[in-house]
């Protein structure tokens, strides 16, 4: 209990909020031309000084530059004006970048919460180069892959720059009744001044973002026209596999979006095409756990924020690896000719909606076709097919209700139905997140159940329990949490959980000062402690104690550091055998990171981790480091380079079994990743981007041991050559894409992807040799040309 005394001493401290600001909206009296000139009578009459407040560098102080704002409306559109005054035109940063990437330019942003419940909002950002970014906001996160149709214009002057927005009401969700709780905010970033400021002040010590918006007054009930849009596409895709075979496909499909009653949105993707999704960051996995990859497919990363509740959904399962890809029985003289690594998606449907009473719903459904491997008899040359994945239906359901004080209760259900004899699964969870009236304290509780239904064995049911009590606002914050997964809990059919069978407790305390007087703009320090237990045996796995801090300096550079002590550990998963464990030594971990001012045309960021191992003959000290360089070259070009290095001279891991013994190998691990990215923006709607990544790892085994029942490594009498387990792996990828937005929400894109892997046991080969040999390998590549065209049903009716 001594660890939590400090937490309880500040638990009853409270925080006051800024008084909420308001701005009046007016109906347009004559047409508004979006041209960045703002010479219309309505703009001149209603533009007002915004009196913006800084969040950085001098939190709480007035902005160094004047900003004028105004908001207008008609039956179909919301109009916004921003006039950003400067001392000279040289103060304006207007570098070009691709859409949804503000780059290093000055920005002006409109942020709105139409329902005023701090549950869902929108961010419409424009740079001084007229590059658009639109973001979906939630209570605790933001989603940059939200894309809608809206118009903007920017014009630069000697003493100011002007931004005009024209946002269709069709592009946002809002109440059907009078919008008297409509929340709004405006943001301005001046990169050369290192300044970020808001119209309605955002206090860093106050939890939440939407809850600090001001009020938009005077907007009456709006009845938008029918909200139906079609996005047909055609594409030609040429794919070449490493064995040299090539095929060209001509594809066509249709995405449909329909908004019913301005509350519920239906998204349908018929015959989806994901040929232009970014390549995965492949690694060589030494751990006993599955590697999680980012979701890069547009349908799943746009408009799916409601499904992110609780972190239970992993959409990469749809169209993922077939469930029986490694369960193929070969007869004598048989070989596998073809074994698909992904299931074919037939169609996708997504329904999301929100009522005026704070009730939200989300339904996501995907259907994949069956997958088959082809087997050939080498003697008779006969072929047969083996099903590796059945026809499968994936369904996710979210029901969310807003409660008093911005609290909420959420029900989740993810299910996977497979035709035939393969098992079906179901997952359900109930979540509650509560806040006190002034949003000072929070309680977050989760209860989840996983279910597997088999045709030939007993069904399995697993459980998770989670609770987190915390103080979330004020200079002092922190909390206490407990999390339990029993040994049967498994939501990996439509989720991602590296491991179950654990019980963990955690406590943390943090102090943040946003108005220091000398060297810093902001700094924070904190203490973190956690303990984890192997639940079925209730044996302690490990505990750590961490001290950490970060600070933003007056020159806008950032430093971060931490020190941690990790107790001797029992690893119950490295042995790959139930209830067996592997003893690991205690460690001291030192971490440091430094970032220069990211608003400069050239910036640097670097980190280093040093791990000191205590009292071990096998485990050595470890060193991990990385750095990144970013350069903005003139108006159009942006370059990024990142390098990450891992050097582990000696540790040990599972390599196999011999008789009844578990065999571990002593090994060194050297890992290097180089990533280069270049962007060229011709203008705000036409850009090109290339990303090149080379990943290289060498694992050198020089001894082998048996793991005894006490978890220690001991000598054995097996004649096992450790060199047989040496690994040298390379992954090289190129992703190039050019995009031209030739009309609103309509795009022509060209994509080239190359992937090459090299795997051998040449652990003494150099980096240059590996890169050369990897590039000489048979590779896979994809070339695609795709055109999508946005059709508004209301415009079609006028034809």
C-alpha cells in the first residue's frame, strides 16, 4: 500500500475550466465565392477578432498575432473565414504537401462537435498552401483517414493570409432538431513563431479535447437534401510473383454511401480493390507471439472509429491468413504447388449512426470466399485441392450510449461464422467509462467474454476483467488499474491479443507543469509501477519500477528520459510449453530521446536505450538506438530518413525439442532497419510519394542448453550443432504512388510496389552484401492504375 500513498494525497484535488466562449453564426445574404479574397459584404460585416490563446510556447498567454474569424450558413453549407495577420509575408510558411498531410506549413483549422456531447467531432484543416486535411475526432483519439468533400481557398498577402471554407452539411452528422448545443473551436499554427493557439483555450492539464470547445449560437434546424453518393472505380492491376508468373486483372467496383435521416450512414464496398495498400513492415519474429500489422486498407481505416472501443477489433482478420494454411496433410510423393496466404474478400458493409439522444450504433460485416491449396503428386502428376479456409462471415456490432457528465456505456459483439466443420467464434464485451462533473476523476471498467463453438469437442469460454480508477485532470494525475485474462480467453478470430492467462496491477503518478518560468515551455515527471502474474498458477512473472520525465524547451525542442528497474522474471511463453517457464535476469533500463524543433525546414530526432543485465552468464547488456532526419527542400519536396539499430551480444531463446527436453540456444542478435521516404507535391491536388524500406537481421547461435523444470538452462548430452539455427533475413520493399485529385473526391492514382526477401544462414555477411543479394532475388511486384469518380445523387438528378 505504501506505493499508493502519494496518489491518494492528490486524488481529491480539483481543477477549474475556462469559461466557455461563444460565437454567433449568421445566414448569408448573398452568394459567397470561395476564392481567399473575402470581399463579400457578409464577411466584412461579421468578421471579428478571435483573441486566440496559446498552448505553446507560452501556454495561457494571448497569441502573438491577430486572427479574425466569422461563420455563416445557408440551407446546404457551412462557411468559415479565417484571416491570419502577420508582420510580413516572410513569416508565412506555405510548403506544399499531399492531402491529409500538413507538412511544415502554417495552418488554420475549424473543429466542431455538432451534437455537443464531447463524443464525436470533426476537424477541417487548411494550410497556407491550400492543402486540405480532415480528421474525425472522438473523446480520446483522432482519426486522420476520415475523408469527405468540402471546398477551400487560400490567398497570401503582405500582411496576412486568408482561408475560406465551404463545408456541405451532407459531409457531417448533426441533430435533426435545432442545434443549440453545437460546439466549435478554431486553431492556428504559426510554424516560424513555434506557436499553436486556439480561439477557445485548450488547457493541457484538463482531460479531453472536445469538452473544451466553445459554443456556436444562432444555427437553426437544418434539413439537408438526400445524402446519397456513389464512388465507382475501375483499375488495371499487373501482379508478378517471385516464381516469375504474371497476371493482369481488369477490375471494377462500386462504393456506396447513404445517410438516412442525417443519423445513420451505410457504406457498401462491392468487389473491393486493395491493390494500392501500403506494404507491411515485415520483421523476423523471434518471440512466441504473433506480429501485429497496421491496417492500410482504406475501407477499414476510414469511418471505423466507433469500432475502436476497447481495442478489441482487428480488421486485418478479414481477408487475412487462411485458418488452416499450415494444416495440410501430404501423402507420399506429394508437394504443395499453391497455397494462398490471404482469403479473397467478396463484399464489405459498414453502418454507423448517432441519434440526438446520444445513442450510437456501428455494424461492420465482411464476407470472404473459401481458399484452397493445390497439391501435386510428383509421380502421377495428378492434382488435388485442399480447402484451407471456408466461406466465412465476419460481423462486428457496437452499441454506445452517452450518459451524464460525458460518461458512456458500450456493448460490443464480434462474431465469426465459418461454413463446414471449422469452429465458429463469438466475443462480447460491456464497457463503462465514467467522469465526475468537472471531469477531474474517471472510472473505466470492462468485462469481456470469448466463446468458441466446435463441432467435435467441448466449447471454450474465456473471460476478461478490467478496472481503472484515475485522476485525469490537473497538474497531478495518475491512477490504479487491474486487468485479468483467464487462460481460455481468446478473441483472436476477429481481434488481436498476443497472450492471455495473466493478471496485472499497475499504479502511476504524474506531475505536469505547463507554465514553467525558465528553460522550459512545459515539463512533466512521473512514477510507474506494475506487477504481472501467470494467472492459472498465480505465479509472479515480473515487476518493474519506472521513473520518467519529458520537457519542451524554449526553442521548441523536446527531451524525454526514463529509468526502470525490472525484477528477475519468469517467462511462461518462451518455452512454448504449457506451465513451463524460463528464468530471466533482472535488468536496468535507461532510455533517452531528443527531438529538435520540428517546425524548422531541417529537423532531427534520435533515441537510445541501454539495458544493463544483472547477474547473468548468458544474458549480456543490450543497446538499441535510432534516429530520423527530415528535410523540407523548397516549396515542393520533403525528404525523410530513419534508421533503427538493435545490438544484443548475447541472450537465449527457444529453438526446439529433443526427446522430452526443451532446447534453448544462446545467441547474438543484430538488427538494422533503414527507411527512406520522399514526397513531391506539384500542387495541392497532385503529389507523388516513394517509400523504400530495408530490414536486416542476423541471429547467430553459438551454444545450446536444456531447460530444466526450475526454469534454468543446463548442459545436456545432445549432439546439437547451434549453427544449424543461425538466421540471416532481409526484407526489401518499395512503395510508389502518384495521386491526382482531378475533381472533388475523384482521383486518378498510379501505384508500384516491389517486395523481395532473402533468407539464409550466412550470419557473417556484411550489410552491403545482404542488400545486393536481396535486390538480386526473385521479387514480387504490383503495378496498378486506378480511377475513382465521386457522384453526388443530387447532382445526377439535375442532369
